[in-house]
C-alpha cells in the first residue's frame, strides 16, 4: 500500500512541476500566433490602383 502511495506522490509532484512549463509553452505559442496574425493583417498588399474609371468612360 505504501508503494502505491509513493508512486502517486511522485507522479503528482512531477505533474505539479511539468504543468506550469507546459502551460507556459502553450501561452508562448498563442502569443506567437497572435503576433503573426496581427502582422499579416497590417501588412496586406493594397489592391487599390491609381487609375480611376469615370462613369462616362464606362458607358461609352
């Protein structure tokens, strides 16, 4: 019975140490993805042209 308790105690101790590291890696990943999306949003190529088409030019 004490062996089971020891294994569970060691397992929970390792889990308590590992989870903050895993959570930190996940948060860093989300931050990197967010920065990439924001960067691509502000750096979209502009499809506007300098040439304007007047309505009279379209009709005739």
